[in-house]
């Protein structure tokens, strides 16, 4: 299929190397069980200063970690992207959640998508984690995730900072 005939989400997913990146909280503390901390990080996901020319295709915030499916732009590095993510997201979180100013662990894990892996399938599995680990009965009931395959109107934050949770599950379910 030519790039012109592809959806914007499909073009973005095919733009460059894709990776599943996992960033844990310092000492793997389940900070994001607290809605204030979770909403603070969720609100920062769309900030362009994190992603620069790279893209986050999907993300999910779990009690002790953030996981994202990212496409790395030419000239960007995973180390720099994760550093920007940690800096920007930590700024929004109250000091009471930090240890000596630190929110996130020093390291991160990364897995490159294989050539036969489809980003949409990987994203579905990733954002389904809260259901598999018992945090929610359905992905629609879990507010801390998003994906580029969603309708932009449905994915806008609510006034309380949570992402809308009704229609996204239907969109991702395919």
C-alpha cells in the first residue's frame, strides 16, 4: 500500500524502528495507585518536548511503571527519549511521591519489535495489561492509557485528567 493510501496511524507506526520501552518507579514503588500521581503523569503524555520527532504509539501507566510503544525518529536515541520522558513526567508529580527528588529508576528496559510484529497487535497487548493483572475488569474501566489508533476526540483528557474510557476499548478491540 502506498503511503498516501495509509491512515495517519499506520504511517506513523511504519515510520521507523519501534520499541516497547518500560520505565519503572524508583524502588518499584506502586506510586500510581494514587490517582493524583497517575493523573499527573498521564497529563504529560502529549507534551511534544518528550517526543520531539519520535512518536509514542501507545502507552499504559501501571502502579509501578510506565510502558510505551515508541517509534524512534532519525537522530533521536532511546536514552535521550527516556531521559526527556522522565524529566517532563516527573515535573508534574508532587514532591511527596519522590525519594530525594527522584520519581523514576535510573535504568529502563527496551525491546525492539521484530520484523513480523505488528505495532497495533503489540499495543493491544500492552494496554490490556491492567485487565490481565486485575487492576480493572475491562480496558475501558482503566483510565491510564492511550493509543494513536483511537479517535482523537475520545482520547482527550477529561477535566479530572483521566482519559476517556468508554469508546477506546471498542476502537482497540478490532
